[in-house]
C-alpha cells in the first residue's frame, strides 16, 4: 500500500470511528463532549478514552 492510500484509509477509518462515538453518545443519552474530535484525530485511542474516561475522578 502506498503512502497516499494509507493516509486515505486512515482518514476514512478515523472519521468512521468518530461517527460511531457520536452515534453511541446519542443512543445512550451520554454527552459526547470532545470525544468525537479526539477520535477523529487519534482513532482507536480516542474510542478507548471515550469509553474509559471517568469525569468524576
């Protein structure tokens, strides 16, 4: 896979992940906050942070 195809696939995947985070937040009546944007930038790390970050700490 060449570099340009890799970047395109990464962009599509991160956008998809961000959409999933936003849909999950809407479906569970949870505030998505900044997590869709974090997920768009960092991919799977953003998803993990969305699910495991506890604001009460």
